[in-house]
C-alpha cells in the first residue's frame, strides 16, 4: 500500500467525538485487584489464570444460546451469505482469504483495505461497541464497503457467528485485531477486558482450531506487556511478567493462551506487540487525538510527567508502518498443521515488536500539533497518576526486520501532519484559515 493511501479518503459528512461514560466499577472486582497487588507476581498469574478459565468457560458455554447482535435468520439468509462469499473472493495468484476481527477499528480498517487493494479476500467482523463514538466506526465501515469489504456486525464471543463464517469461507488466515483497548479505562470497566481480550480470544481460537483447514492466526498483542521493565529498548526476549495495568495483564494472558493453542492444536500463531499506533481514522481516546480536539476547541490539555519531572516518552508508530508489519506477518506466517482440531506436527509460534524505534516526548508531540494546527495549547502539567501508564516505551524491531522485512519509515512530524489534515477534513474545519 502506498504511504497514506487511506489517509486522504474522507467522508462527505463530518463526524462528532463523544467519549462514552464508563460503567460503574464493580467493588468486588476491585477487592480482587487488591489481592493481586499484595501478592507476588507468580501468585498474580495463578489468580488471573483461574479467572481466565472461569470467564472463558462461561462465555463459551453461553455463546451457543446467546446472540450478541442480530437474529439467527440474518446469518442464514441467502443474500447475507452471498455478500460474505463475494467479499472473501481472492483476485490475485497465491492470494489470502482473511477474516479480520475489529475490522471497523483503527488498525482493522487500514489493514483490511490494504489486503483488499492487493487482491486478497477480506471479510470483516466488528461489534461496533460504544467505548468511543460508534459514528466513527460506522464511517470506517462505509469506507470499507466502498472498497468492496463486507463487515459482519457481531461479537467474537458469539461462537455461532464464527462457526457460520468458517462454514461459508475456508479462510487461510485470521487477522485478530478486535480487543478492548486503553490502559486507564480498565480501572472503570475491568470486566470488558476479560470479556473481549480473554474470553473472546479463546472463542475465536476454538473456532480456528476446529476449522478444516485451520487458518494461520495473527493477532494484536501490545507493548504494554513489558510493564515495569526498565531495560531499553524493549526486546521480545525481555521479561513480561510484571504488568502495570489490567489491560497489559489480559494481553500477556493472551500470549500464554495462544501458545497453548499452538502447542496442542498446531495453530500457526503470530503475536504483534504494537507500540502507540497513530494516524488518520485513529482512536479518539488516544492522547494525540484528544489533544488535537481540545486545542481546536480552546480547551486545556493535561500533560503528564513522570517522577522528578521527567517527561513521558512514547515510541509513536504511524499506521502505514503498522500495516506493513501486519501484512508481512500474514505473508510469512507459515501453515497451521492441524485439521478439525487434530495436530499433525509442530507449527510456527512467533512474537514481534512493531514500533518506530524512535521515542518522542509528549511535550514534543504537543509542539508538533501546535505547529500544524496553527494554535497554542493551554497546558496543565501534572504528575502521572498510578493508573497503569508507564513512563516510556521503546521498541527493538530487529527481529521483525529479519523475519518479516519490517522497516518503519514515517517520523512523528510527517505522521502528525497527515493526521491533522485528515482530522480537519473529517470534522469540517476550514483548512485554509488559522484556527
């Protein structure tokens, strides 16, 4: 995909940002978190493991009797099945047929379009939840539809929908990007992370390992798994048993769960640890996005600092570079060795960092935004609270470079310029005049 190929496709109707209020925190779960905090890291994972098994079992049992989105008749209709098959059609030699979960999400939209434009078959799946304004996801869905990609509205915990999709299409690959994202939101709604990042992952793995043939499975882990690690840059061989947030813990649990399915069922598994992805069509809960909104509206922004006044830094990675890493992972994934849940040999199991390798401080990020927005930010500088955020991230991508040819090329200055251009167009600002 050419750089910013998706960036400049704008909807005709401006959208609106609306961050939904979280559900009230369950007090009993907080008591559990207190137990986690007071025990050793080993005990933490034993307790988490029990919760994982319980939540996954309940979800799997209930999935057969519970529908998450639409009546069964919708998925049995001839027209619906025709749209799925048409979307999954391959238009190049040795092309892939890919089920993309979270297809209406930020990364999912870009990856789906990149696959489709090179001739691969793509079917999307998304539950369009209201973690952030669903209208942005609907706009992405319209963009996907204009590129010939059908997005099924459904939940990855619904085993019935997954079984139907695998029955209609012999997917060669699954690109699993659906997840409950965000570090801070886990404090407000912890159950959503267990539901999506653990139970949903298990349900999707169950469908994949039972398929005949089994697809190769590529999924989004997170740089958050490095947690309290202080060795930089972060390498795949570093310890990841000290998560700093529940979000990180669920992603770490996902890495252990996928390893199990690789070992027992012969699923080819590739986990991708994304480092602070940004760009056009991004997530409104991300700092660069909310900073842009508040600067344009003349509202103050909150800039966190670490202990002793140290600026926070992130390895900001532009969406086009992430897409290249995702496609490279799909193309080199190798084949699963099972059939109908029966393993016939060992299969690849890989984990890669996908970052930019050049951390930038948050104040520098703000300065770049001010430059491109032609407006000054009103800053509130405060010390970072204990909400699961870490002071810095920095990716070592040498393994990804060697194995999948990953090479990031977009610096933050260039990437933010493209993001601002998209933002001003999408939300209806006059780009010819200073804000």
